[in-house]
């Protein structure tokens, strides 16, 4: 639906992060990636070195991937454990340097924001609200710098292509290598400053329907 709306209105989204397409690595962090078995995902330094090592090995400045991916790496945080653990990633991760600028793909207003200071969580997160032909939807940006929240208020106008945030360092985004978690959400279901970025496998269909593939706004 969203892709059709953009096409109908001839809207070309702005870049969320300005990366070089020729130096972009497509990450596989699924449970099927045997390379991940060689590192201790609970060792935060090893995980960080793995991400950076893959980028360096492939001479890439950024990495991307993860939508709908079933991952085992969430076992490193109690945040995702339950009788049935949450393992399905609902957004796209863009892995690059801390401090990298983040831009709004479309005209927006700030819906809500928060700083989730829990191991494995988003850290600073911003949710933008968009509307095209009376269709309201949202974009979520997780693992930002704390500075990204300064001066924000609900309802603040954000222009298409405007820088409104930057990626957080390791200590800010709560124990993840620097990256942006980018997610489209059609119905926020009453959430403010938060929305699940990972779901249970048994709920995959429901959540992926509500959180369509972000590539429609990434151009990649």
C-alpha cells in the first residue's frame, strides 16, 4: 500500500542515511549464518569487532540488512527472552559510524521520543509521523545519540531531507555496535516513544504486515 501511494503521488523519498551504494555491505545476521557461531554474541566487544571486521574486509563504509530476519543474537539480552523468545527482526539495520547524520525520508512531525536505557534496547529513539492522502504511518529510528533528543517536542515539523538525528556511540545506544534501527509502522497501537523492533516467530505474520519492508523508503 505504501509503495503504491508513493508511486501514485510521484514521491521520491530522501536518503535516511547517505551511504555509498558501491561500498555498502549486505549483512546476514540470521541464525543460519555459521560465522556467528565462531563468536560469543554475549561478548559485546567480540560482536562489535565482528561488525567492523566484516565492513573492513569488504572495504565498505556501511552495512545494511535484517528485515524479517530470524536471529539468535537476541539471547544476549533478557529484554527479548520469554516463554517464547522474540527473534524476528521487524526493521532494517544500517551499520556505520557513530555520529552519522540521520535524515527524514518524507515530510513529518515528531510523534514521540524516549531514551530506553536498558541493555539491548533502543537507547534514544524517535518516532516520526507521516501522512500521504489521509494515510497516516510512522517511521521509527533507534540507537540514536542522546543529543538527537535535545530540543525535540511532539508535533515539531521535520522537512523531507532534513537532518534531525545522528547515530549514537556504543555507550549511548545500550550495548550495540553503532547502527540505525529503521522501521516503518502502519499502526502504533497506542505506543509512544516505543514499538517492538523484534517479535515472536508465532506472531511474525501480524507484525510484518504492520511493519512493511523499509526498503520502500530507503531506495536500496
